[in-house]
């Protein structure tokens, strides 16, 4: 359920392609990129167990790397991918992202080994990290001024539709074969690649910009991966086992090296001066914590429907779909009514709703399948909370930044959400442990909902200090993305 919320500074350069470019067709291509990158996350959630059955892997800790590897790489590379595209060309970055995402999807579809799938998911994530900032960047540079605001809204809706359609489409495709959840991206990616090569203008936002600190990005990936490895495998290996302790030590070393690198690099991945802005600091923190909570809720509900109630992938997909649909309805349908509400209060309200929905599910969940009474009411409340909180947090976090900081700042908020997603999956794996079907399994899932509810309330407290300045018309349009 996951929403793409990136703001990119208007281009300094001018497109080299004629301004008569068919903007409607180009917009459709750019929205397709946003759609498939969101769709892919939710499809894979539903197909996790089906993949495990086919590659003979039953460990949830091992299977979770199909999700974690994507989130870690995607989150860590968002900032350098956007800045490299600004430096060397937005169109070139978009086309490269499509190629990598499509090749990674094809590789996942034909793989028969879990760790090859994980490696190819990393390749997909590199492509997605390039697609997200460049697709919106092309809208801001290639779409005529008179149509730009509407184009941004359409782009944002396409990401929401990917989240809403993902569970149902994933369930249908997994019913045929889990490989189709990846194969679906191949023809879409090829068509989008051909169209974008013909229609997208070549633009460089800042040709004299220094190359971002790639080593810093790799250190951030290493820190995230080693922390996740230790958290996920800790219950199996033992918390005092050599492998677990080594992972925690590696996390500390990589995180320390990243901090030092960021202070001394000529073009750091994360500029520490960004955190001097109060709204950015609190908004980023709230977004990270909320990402932890929501990943517990999404994957937890998916696994419960399949393992606790024995639902098929198709049934599970349809059962999950109302939540993402509610996100779209709330985020897009209530903008007119929430525009004057202080952003800190609005985001905190959304986080409280997420926690309340989680508590309701935890209180009503039962071994007997009563979806309409045990799951649906709470899940709709969670979806409504996400729709209020996440877009507001991104908008509030970036509202106080200067024009030159906006692109990097919004990507950092996205990165925090992805790292939060990884931590949420790790916490869920720890809570569920090796519980077998029966009363014990229900207790573990209920405990996971308590964790999610508590983290949502923590995110609400983090959101309360937000008090960004009044935004311009352009910023308000971008905030709706």
C-alpha cells in the first residue's frame, strides 16, 4: 500500500525535443512506470508463500528477503538515482530504469532459486529507484504549463491505483503461477521503453552538479542489510550467536562509516543541513515509524489470511484490496476538506486511525474466518489513516526546504519509508517466530497487531510538531503526489 510522493525541482535546462511532443501519450507512459513499480510490491506480498512452495523454501525469515532486498536497495538508491538523472539526463535515467526493472522482472520469472530471485529483486529495485524521480521529473519538464498540475494529479493517482489493484491482480496471477507476477512487467516495460525513447525530451537539470556520493549509498545499503539480517535471523540463529552479533557489529561499522562519509564527502548522499529544518526532521521520523507499522499490518494480514484461515492467493488478494482502495479514496477524495487542517494534526490523526484500525483487528480476530466483522472494518480504518498520514508527512517534511533541497529531501523521506518497511518485516518475523497453526499462531498474529498499533501512536506523536510554512500553488500540487 504503498503511495509515491516525490517532488522534483523544475528543470534549469530546456528540452531538446520539440515542444509539440504528444504530451498525453507521454503522460500515459510515465504513469505506467509509476503504476507498475507500485503494483509489483503488492503483487509480491500476495505471492510470497507460493514462491516458497515452488522453490522449496518454507522459512518466512528466508522468504522475507524477497521483500526486504527490494526495499533496502530501492530506499538507499532513491537519492543518488535522482541526482544522477539531474546530472546526466532525466530521459536517460528513465530509460535505464525501465531496462533494469524489465530485465530484473524477467529474471525473477524464470528463476528457480530463492537467492537468485532475491538478487534479481535488487536489480528491479535499482530500476525502480531510477523510475520514480525521473518519471515525475519528465512531467515537470515535458508537459506544458497549462496541463502540468493536472498531469501531476494523474501521476499520483496511477501510483495509488497500482497499490489498489496489486493484491487482486496478484491473487489472480498467482492462482495461475507466481511467475506471472513478474512476467506481467515484461511486455509493459518493453512498450513503455519504446514509447519513451520516441516521446520523452532530453533534459539535464544541472549538468555542472557534482556526482553524488555513491560509496555513501553503498554503505547505507550495507548498514540496512546487515541490521535486517541480524533481526530476521536472530530468532533462528540465537540472539547471542556469532552470526547475529557479527551482523549487529557490521551494522554499527557501516552506519558509522556512512555518517563520517556524509560529513566529509564533497557531494554527500544526505546533507546533514537538511535536518536543521524542524518540519523535515520530524516528518522524516514520523514517516519512518509509520512505514514500520504499516509493513507489519500489510504482510501480517496477508500471511494470516493464507495461513490462519487457509485462503487462496486470489481470496487473499481480494481481501487485502479494500485497504489500498481506501487509501486512494481518502488521499484524493478528501483533499478539499483537509486543505485547511494543520498538517501536523492531519498526519497525527491519520496515524491514530492506523493504530485504531490495528487495535480493532487485534481485538476481533478469531480462528474462524469472519472477514466482514473481524477484518474489514479495521482494515478500512487503517487504509483511511494511511491516506491521511503518508501524503501529508511528505508534503510537510519538504515544505520548509529551499528549492535546491526539495528533490533530495523528498527522496530522503521516501528512503525512510522503505527502511521502515524493512524493519517492519523484520519485527513481524521476530514476533511470529516458528509458531505453528492453531491457537499459538493466532496469539502471535494478535501480538503483531499490538506492535503495529503502538508504532502508529508513536508516529502520531512524531507528527505533532510539524508546522510548515504556507505553501505556494506549485508546492500544493506537488504535495498531492
